[in-house]
């Protein structure tokens, strides 16, 4: 932690105490999207009433067991940056979160709101994806989530059509109350499947 005591020239100027926090091997859970992120490194600047999040990076390694190649190392990478204003009162928020090779697993499902969990259960997705996510909040309002997930060799099965579709690629765009499925392609047995549409 590095801090300063600053007072600009002038009798009526307030004293500021900005600090810079650099951290390594930290953990993070955002209250409104409780997905645990570990092994964080990066920097936060606090100059009340503003917090600036600068280039936070996190990674998570794991082993994928395959029948022919054995254990293959895999790695998920997170990048986080943005700002939080008015931290002493009703804060405003603008966060950008990117994740690469993120597993579609129970931890991710548990972080979703109830309505999105229902959609998840309808499709039962599995696999990996990259995401670009944005969380914004204006004064007096709740945080708003928007984002795009790019599927990477996923599989899913819609509850009304009991057939697994594998090798799925394409985009899932999320906005409050709506999911858009764009250019989803995969295989059902030997047949190619394509899907576009909106889930509300």
C-alpha cells in the first residue's frame, strides 16, 4: 500500500489522502455476482469518493483428464477493470470483466439470478466459453448486468427436445430479462444443428 497526503494550493482546498493498493494471490467475490475468483494480482487506486480498478488479472489452473492423452493442463484467465464512484454514499459502478476458457459449471450457475438459473436448467449447458461482461450501477438503482458469452465446443440439451447437441459454438448475449442465441451451431448425432432465437 502506498499513500499520499495532498492539499492543492489555496486556503479553502480540502486535504486528500489517495492510496494505491497493489496485491498478489488475493481472492475476490462480488456480492451481486458471487463467482469466486482466486489468485488475483493487480492494482486499485482509491481517491475518495472514487475507486479505480486497474488491470486486475486472475488465473485458475486445473487438469483435464482425457482417455488417450491423460491429464492436460488448462487455465482460466480473468481480466477486470473499471471505476466505482461515490463510495461514501450511494455508489455508482462501471466494471468490465473478461474471462477466457471459463468452465460452464456449478459455480457459474450458483452465481446467476433465479430467472437465469431456470434458463440454465432448461438447456443444461456444459463445456467452456469466453465472456465479456459489464456491470453498471447508477445512483439509487440496482446493478445491471450485460454480457456476451462465446461458446467453445460446448454441449447442451433443451428439456423439450431430449437430444444432446455437441460441439456448440456461437454467442449467447445476456441483458436483463433476455437471452439472445446468435449463430449457435453444433452436431446432433451426425446431423448439423443451428439455432438462433430469444429467451425471455
